[in-house]
C-alpha cells in the first residue's frame, strides 16, 4: 500500500478513508497523530499494528467539540468545565472517568477512564467533523522514534503501513500536549506539555505531579510513562545551561567521530566549530527549541554517521519543563561531563 498524501482541500476523501476503517495521520498544533475511528475496534487495532505500539498503552480521543466528551464521560465537574473553556481547542489532554463501556478497551487500555483532547488545528477539526466520529491519535511515529512535527517525518516512519497523511505543514509547538488527570479528586499532571503547570494552576488551583501522585497501591497512572520514547540510535547528551560551550568544543576537537549539535542560534553563530561537528539551530528561545527538538534529533538520527548528539538544556520552568522532559527521555538522563568518556 502506497501512503496517499491529502491536502486540506481533500479532507472529504481523507474522511472517507477513516470511515472505511483505515488510518490517516493528521496534523495538530503539537505533533502529527495517527488517526483512526475511535468507535471502531478493527480500525483502532490497526493503529497499534502500524506503530508497533504495546496494546496496553491507551490512546487519546481527539474530538471536535465538548459535546462529544459529554457523550462518553461519566461527569464533567466545574473544574473540568473550566479547563475545557480555557484551554480548548489547544494542547491540553484531559483524563476523565467514563460511562460504563462507553469506549472499547482497545482505546482505553482497559481503564475506566479515557484521555480527551480538542486539538487547535482547523484541518484536523474539519476531518473529525466530516468523518463524524472522534479519532484516536497517538503520535504518528514508529514506537521509540521522535514524534513527527512534519508530514515528511510520518511518511518516513509509516509509508506503506497507513492509508494516508493529511499534510498541513509543520506543527506549532513540537512537544506533545500536557496530560492532566481529572479522574480523581487530586488533579495531577501525567505528562508536561505545551500548557504549563502555572497556566493550569491559575485556572483550577494546585495541581500535583505524577510522581507524587502514584503511590505503591495504585496502578501507574499514565501507562505510556513506562515505555522508552524518542531514543535516537546515537548517544544523546544534554549540555546543561550553565556549561560553557567552549568546554564542549574542546572535547569535540579530541574526537574522531562525527558529532551533531543542537544549540541556540546565538551559540551556533558564536563559535568556529571543528570539522567533525555539524550544527542544527534551535532558534532563539525555549519556544523555538521545543518546536525544533524532534526534527533536529531526526536529522542526525537518519544519518548513522553521528555517534554523539549534544543538545542544549534549558531551565525547567514554563515550557522548559516539557522540553526537558522530552530531552531527558531522548538522552536517557545523560549529561555532558557525566562520565569519564568526556
Ligand atoms: O499532543 C499529543 O498529545 C499528541 C497529538 C497527536 O495529539 N498525541 C500523543 O499521543 O502524544 P500518545 O498516544 O503518544 O500519548 C498519550 C499519552 C500516553 O502516555 C498514554 O499512556 C496517556 O496519554 N494516556 C492515554 N489515555 C490515558 C488514560 N486513560 N489514563 C492515563 N494515561 C492515559
Ligand atoms: Mg507518542
């Protein structure tokens, strides 16, 4: 099967593919998702097969409006209503308790809750409305690869495995949505993302951290957290914000192998880089860095000549929390200067 690229003008054809139980990847403001009819078990099963994703890892249900959420959720509390009114459409995924058997166990991973998200992407909202069903949508990468921020990334990973890709250009944020658990009395962030903790707390008051939230007696709250993510084959190392790039460059000079560097524009321009180094600009700030992180990692990962990728770290405040969460996963917590090798 050759994967077909749909333009936003071809949404009716893309929706027809969804209605025929097949997969169409779609853009969102965060990353591209792998879309299937959330109400059709056969279609949902194809998502796991195409991604090579473990089937106990539940999927996000993408909706075009709040009314669809009300159809499935057991209760919309005032706090949940405030979150939807403030942040939707936008990069916030909300976990809610479900009415009995409202969604298939293939969607929820067998949990009594489900993740809902109303993406801020006109083409995709149009796709959902035209198909007439909510769409499940994990990130449209092969499991273990960085999430796709361009249709080309999706094509690279999934060509021949899915029916189509709706191409609406690059995504905005580049890191996935914030996941907040609203299924208990204690709101908790399960995954930091484009909506920051302080933005959430302004609207609903204190929000717990997933790590503090899960105690011994509980099932892990975000099943996805236990899987490895975003791991290029190269050795990825974080360059801490306080570290001087001059030290890094001195180390690079002593290496024979090719080194990829993801750093802010200013850093890229300031230095004369050794010949074995290829630089990739992360732009001017943590916003642009989040937007470009996955694309940059992919650039070096596609070319196996890079043994090491060094990436600028940022302070973990605001959007920096989501950026560092993804970078830590890609780097397996490896910081430049941590080991005897550098
Ligand atoms: O920005 C995004 O959220 C992207 C775009 C495509 O919408 N989607 C995305 O989906 O990142 P995925 O499947 O890669 O990540 C969903 C996360 C996983 O960690 C999953 O375990 C968690 O949400 N999740 C889904 N349903 C859940 C539930 N009922 N309870 C707890 N965690 C849940
Ligand atoms: Mg993912």
